C-alpha cells in the first residue's frame, strides 16, 4: 500500500471525502515507512459504513508511536500494517509528525474514541458488532454490558476472549466459524500490538465481516478496568506518561524504548523533508 504525498489537508478536505465513494480509503502520508491515513473520525467511520454497505472487506490499524517504531523491528507486523485498508493516527505525536510534513490534521483518531463514536452511530444504523479480545471472558462480558448500557439499541452479536497463548489450528477454525455464524458487520479486535494486527492480516480473507478494527486497550477502557488519561494529558501528548503510571511493570520498556526511537527517527525524516523542500524552492 504505497504512501502518497498530497497537498496540505484541512477540515474541508477531510469532509469532502463524503461526496465521493466512502469505501475508497483516504490518501496517506508516510511516517517512518508507515502509510498513515489523512483522516478524521467522521471520514474513518464513513469508510467503515461504506465498506459495510458494499459488503467489501478491509481492516483498520490504529498507530501510536509504539506501533510505528515496532514495524521497523518486526517484518510480519510491518506487512500487516502496510496491508491495512486504513492506518489511522492514534497518537498525538504521530499527528504532530504528519502536520510537520505539511498537512493540517485537526486531531488524532484515537482507537477507544473511534470505537465509542462508531458504537453510537451503529446504535442508530443497526450495524452488528463482534468483540474479539479482553483480559478474560468476564471482562468481555462487562465490556458488552457497558457498551449496551451506554448506547441503547447497539447490536453486539457475539464475543470471544482468546487465551494468552497461540491458538491451535482447530481453535482458529472454531473462532472463524463462530464469527461468521454471528454475521457481524464489524469485528473489534482488542488483543494488543502486534497480535491484533497480525491476527487481522492472517484471517482477513476467512472472516465474512466487512470491517475488522484493532483497538488495543479500548477493551480495558470501556470495560472500566483501566482509567483513561485526562483530556489535557491526551491533547498534550502525555497519555503515555499517565498509562505508564498506572501499569509501570507492563509498559515501562515500551515507552522508554519506543518513544525516544520515534523522536530520533522522525527527526531524521523531517531533516530529509526540509532538504527536499529547499531543493525544490531553489529550482
């Protein structure tokens, strides 16, 4: 999925996608080799609805700095991310990087908020949901209960919480059969990076649901298991610090390794970008 370099994007151009075929993915910009969609919540949800309406097949990856950098170390993850229909900018620093390259994205497309916004929309449209992930079956039941209470009329047609080990071929076959029997329009996948991206890429052709979306910690947030960072910390790009304070043993290596690598990697990319602009202006 090659990345293009379109002209700077503003709110009007994001909304303009609604006038065309909504199932056509928006343009992208490459950040450290990851093709990030120039999109917002509405445009992303329009793509989801358009793909459902046409009974197409695609999947969405949400990319914070961790995912962007991890693709450099893991070829299977890189292929899964690049094979996605949309890779949305989940982290605020990722949005800043995209805008530094000459675009004008107003906000990120945060996985937990995308899930909530689409559930709100789907309570009216009737789109059917399947939940794949969660810490255990009890957490998955709590997630479904919370979503149904919050969005009256939401159709959650099934769910499965996989064990914390690779599934056998027989288990994979059974999960695919269960999902297809439930006939969802969207499968929300909350098993964390890089498992969810690889899972979606590997099973995309076998699952009938038009849209798969990997949303990571959204399951824990919406189940009430982990609190979300205050809005001011999210806007300031400090959500990682809040999450680190809540789960230091699990997250310290991720943030203290991947965040500096993202900053240094993008600094090199931005320097190349500026040199390219200087050469173009000199002509």
